[in-house]
């Protein structure tokens, strides 16, 4: 498996990944809507993601197995001043579940966030009944620090969210 930052040239491969896994993803997150599932729209979203990475505001990664995208990992909500933190989100192919790819990719992104982006804290939220995602959090060294009751409306039902954190292995040094 390899990890890359997104690029507009990945539009068709990403569209294939998103279309194949749409029903699987929509079990856990809100639908992107039908308008998203077109090559031009996906390319536009990748161009925006590339701009955000160049600005140091968000980083969108793709996990590849050979020439196929099997997952996406995102660092969002980056706050450098005072907090040095970001939120981690991810989604992986249903077909490739159970092989450790999600844990491997999330760990790689975390290591890069700490080492290259000099972040100190990473946070993630998981819907309480998403046991696979909870396992990824555990496998990647995240600790649960909160339980928000009735905090997200999913398919007409209010669901609880679990909050996770992972700190950099060494404290961030400041002047």
C-alpha cells in the first residue's frame, strides 16, 4: 500500500472508488448527493483540496493498492497557533476491509502530521456503532476522551459520537 496527497489527475480513480463504495459510506456519513458523482465535480474537489494543502489548511491523502484507490484520509481543521492540532477523518473500501489497510494508512498520516507538519494533537470522532472505525482508532494509538450523546442525525436517528485523541510522541518545542 502507498499513500499520496490528492491530485486532480486522480479524479477518475477517485470517482470509481466513491461510486463503488457509496452505499457503504452512506451508512456512516451524510450523502454527497448525486451531483458529486461526475468526473468534473470530483476533479474540482481535488483541485480545491490541493489548494488547501498548498495553503497548509487541510491535507487529503489517498491510500493505493497497486493502481487502485482503497481509502481516503483527511487532516482538517488545522489549528497551528496555540493548539497545533487537526481532525483526522477516513473512509476505506468495503471490499478491502479486514486487512489492516485503514490502520496502516491512518498511522502513516499521523506520523507525517507529527513529524512533518509539526502538529501536537490529532482528534477524531466515530459514530458509536461503527465498530470497524473504533478498532482503527485503537490500532492507531488513539485514546477515547469523550462520549457525545445524541450528537449527529443519521438516517433520521440521533446517534452518539465517541471522541478520540492521539498526541505526538514528543512534546512540541516552542520558542
